[in-house]
């Protein structure tokens, strides 16, 4: 179906709608209703951008990846069968589109911690020097970037975008047990990689949660 350019160019924002209303909008969008499609894009934009921001590592690449994700959602919406929430399906499309965008640029992303992740860092950070904080953050980012994608991506989706294990399982098309295992192994690798720095090691332990 043809999509009005405004669906992808307007300033988007996020809000919540009920599952039944979401499904109704999906059916309308699949039948060619541009207004319903735009509502769905607006509803999910915030989380989609957050995923792309964490995976891409900077605003410029995140903006490009988000646009590619939205375009992919528009192109593939007719294939949505309602086996999961539309939002979960959209996050899967966004994750794949973002990873494709990163691969095209042939470089690794630089990650940033969300405010929630930062709040889990050592409570003594306020007493540390700015230089120490910057140094620790760079070391952790470097260790994260060095993880294989199979471990890095589930960890990002869990700790930095707030997805639960079931959502990650759906997004990555992996059994939930595999998701949990990969996240645990990713955290263990980070601890091993950073074990030589006691201060950073404490920060990594602070990121662990279930």
C-alpha cells in the first residue's frame, strides 16, 4: 500500500493504547488507513528510537536507523498476523533494521547508559573524581562493544531498554532460556574483562539485576 510521506516525517511521540484498540488500528492500517498507521507509528516511536539509540550509539546513526525501522514497519505491516502484541513485533523489526544499518556502516556502535542504568552504578560515584567516572565509563563501553553480538544485543535490550525476557525472546526469535543464558554469559564476560579494575568491577556488579 502507498504511505503518505507525513507518516514518517512528522515529529513523533509515544503514548499507550489498549491491546484491543491497537489490534483495531493494525487492521485498519493493513487495509490502507493512513491515519491508523500514523497513530501506530507515533505510539511506538519512543521505544523504537530508544532501541536504535542504544544499538547505534549516537544520535545521527540512531536517527537514520529509526527511519529505516519505521519504513520497514510500514512495508511489512501487512505480514503482521497478531501472534504477539504489535509493539513487540515492531521492536523486532526495529532491532533488525538497526543492526542492518550498523552493518552497512561497517563499524561497531558506541553505547551509552540510560539514566536507569546509571542509577544502578556505585552509590559512591559522587565522591569520585570526574576523571575516574569518565575513565570507568569508557572502559565499560569498550568491554560492551567487544562482546559478540549474540551476547551484546540481548544485554542491551534487557539492561538499557528495559525489555523483559519474554519480549527479548520474541524480538530476537530465541527461546527464553537462551536469552537468559546469553545475558548471564554477557555479564560474566564483562566481569572477567574488567576484573583488573576494582572500581569498575563494582560498577558492573551494580548493573546486574533480574
